[in-house]
C-alpha cells in the first residue's frame, strides 16, 4: 500500500475523562468491538492492580504497566486505530496533557450522573487550545442520571463547542429503553450485555412518529420525542467540517459496561475523526504523506528495570515510513541513532515493529539519548512546536542529605526533568535550593524514590512557600530584564533556561500583572 493509503486509514486518538467515568471499560469495549480481544477483562485486570495502593512497589509496577498499555493499536473496517492511553492517576496529569499533543482526535467520556467533572475540564482546555476534534460519549445511561438536555447544556458551557446529539436516550436507569438514532430515524432497543460482543442483530424500530413505539414506551418516549423536536428546532445539525475545526462535538449516549452505544462511537471514529494531518515545525510544514520519516518524542517512560536506567521514548510518527533498523538523526544535537528493537503496540502486545506510518506510535528503548520533545528525522534538521509544559501548582525545595552526593542529585534531577517526571527550577537568589515543581503531589514521592533507587542519592524535600509559577516573556527584552532585576527573589530558571516568576498567591500574581503591563505571564510553555 502507498504511504497515502496508509496515512488515510490511520486514526489516532485518546480518551479523556474524569476517573471512574468509564474510560477503562470503554477502552476494553472498543477493543472488543474492533475484534482485537475476544473477552473483556484484560484491560480491567491491569487497572485493578494500578489502584491497589500507592506504595513504592506499586509505583514501580505502574511504570511497567503503563509502558505496556500506553498505546493500543487495532484494525477496524480497513482502518488502523491507535488509542493512546492517558495516565489515570491525576497526579500524572502532566503526562496526560502531552499525550494529547500526539493525537488527532479525542473521545470524551462523561458519567451521565456527574456531568462534566474537573479533570475532564482541564484536559479539554488542552484539546481546545489545539482545536482537537472531540467526540462525546455520555456513559452510564443504565443509571439514574442527569436529564440529557441539562447534560448537553453543561457540555456546551464547559467546552465552548456546539454539542450535537447523534442519538437520544429513551428513559434512564432501570427504565432505560434504548437510544433514538436521530439521523436514521430509528430507535435501537437497550439490551444489557457483558463480556462478549453479541453479534445477533440489534433490535431496531423505525420512526419517531411510529405509534407503536409511542405505545410501547409511553412517557419515556414522549419525553424523548419532545426533547428531540426541541433540539432539532434549536441546535445546528452535525457538520463534519465544524467538527474537524473543533467547533462541534457529536454526542452519543450509551452504557459502556453493557456494550451499548460502543459500536456507534467506533464507527464515528472511523467515519468522522480525521486521519493524521500536517504538523508545523519551525522550519516548515511537514505533511504526513512525505516519503521521508519524521517523528516527535511526546513521552518518555522509565522502564521496569531501575538498574539499567533504560527508558522508552514514545515517538509519534509525523511523516513518511519507519522501517526497523533505519538510521535516524536527533535534531536537538545531530546525533545518529539506529534503533533495532523498536516496539509497536499491536492489540496490547508489545511487538517488534517492522514499519509504521504517520499517526502510529513507536517505542524506542534507550539510555537517555532521547528527550521529551526530540524530533527524529532521516537527516533534516527540524523542530516541532507545541509540546506543552504546564506551570506547576505544587513546589518543594530539594536538598541532598549527603553533600558529597550533590552531583548525583543534579544528574538525577536533570534526567527526571528530561523525562517530564518533574520540573526543576533554579532560583537566581544566591544560595537558593533547587525547586521542584509538580502538578500532583505523588510526583514528589516518585522523584524522591527514584533519586534514591536509581541515582543513590537521598534527597530531602522541604516545604516551599510558592504555590504558582508563570513563565515570563516580553516583546522588549529590556523590559523583561527590568522585571527580572526588580523581582529577583521571585525568579527561577527552568531546564531550558526559560525564566519563571514564582508567587505565593494568585493575588500576588495579579498585582504584578497590573504593575507590569509589558510582561506576559504564561501558564503554559511550549517546547521548541
Ligand atoms: P475509569 O476510571 O474512567 O477507567 O472507569 P472504569 O471503566 O473503571 O469504570 C468505573 C466504574 O464504573 C466501574 O465500576 C465500572 O464497572 C462502572 N461502569 C462503567 N461503565 C458503566 C456503565 O455503562 N454503567 C454502569 N452502571 N456502570 C459502569
């Protein structure tokens, strides 16, 4: 098959949701419906161990587990679907944000009883910033849940897109009767299902105006019919161009655990979600069909064995064709690598990859040569923009217990920083201890543990008074200099020497914003 054909049949997406909304269940059901697994349960089993406890052994285990389940590739209806896992624990959400830069679409799962929840909102912001098309699945309709119209309103309010229902639920909870497929004017009846895919034909009844349905389902149907008529009068119809531009989200109702509505979502992914598109590098636009290989490291994951310090760099292919054993150049430093044991993630098994195309993800084991944000090419020097780093919300000062081990501390922190496990800031104030910045508390524990286990360095973590950081820029470098000099005790540099302004409260930040209108304060920094 030509590169064009291979690219056109790729769909790369991630599921975004709040914990417990049903991401794991839906992932598994998508695999089931795509024929990648026969019986549901395998994804679940891994998750159970992930939640067991958070002691050190668990953290170690998690790192291994998440390598294995980071990317799931499946084939469905002539398409190759790459499902990128986003770490479930909220303390690893920084990683999640970066995974979202490697997808072409997102599937948002909402628990119908809870509506749009906080963690979903943060992930949505990342999607919004990139205009990533979003498909919405409203899960758990077999429970007593919020009114569907209210859910739609909530979605629109939070994501700032038009929510266009593709189906509409008839009843809910124990009285959940099924969904009405709006475009096809058919009702599909709900039947609970579990581990296996049921190939028997769905029960379908035609027509919103069919008196038979009205009689059979009574009030629930009348209410659904009223809602549908209301929506049809008031909201726009689904328009793929609007969806691709990130202005409309198609909404499906269902129950993942019962296999209900899963097929529709899978079909929407294949039919509506976009194939890999062009990516912008600083030098030029890179088109996925170009013959030469390019790719970006969007995630670096320490591997199971701490003694070997090996890591897996996850590379999203941006263009061309990857062949095992080909020579690749790292744009950051011009170094050449020739990865042989590159892994792909076909239907959850780690396998050696022979070829990969735009949209695919390959895992390259290495000992620290590859950093987050690195671009790999066949020789050209390229720098992609857009890998985000988020301003941390938690800070701790770090010191080494044994002063003779200061070098190990620096090496360890530099490497963990490159992996994106933590952000490291160097305050300019004399004698200031290094500051660690995180999005979640658990990141500090993981770092302390790994410094000891992998770098032989006992670190002492101390409370820090800071609670917020903003990267600072200004059009006029002189203004920036002035700001830095005037606020030296609050300035620190990160790993790429970008200056950040550290504050103890939001009020302090607002004061600075008012006093220095020429300075821009950024909650996000793009790698580049
Ligand atoms: P995750 O944390 O988002 O990965 O959520 P899980 O997939 O683990 O689901 C959380 C809980 O919700 C589990 O107990 C699931 O069995 C349950 N669940 C998932 N989908 C449904 C559904 O459609 N209906 C009901 N009643 N429960 C569901």
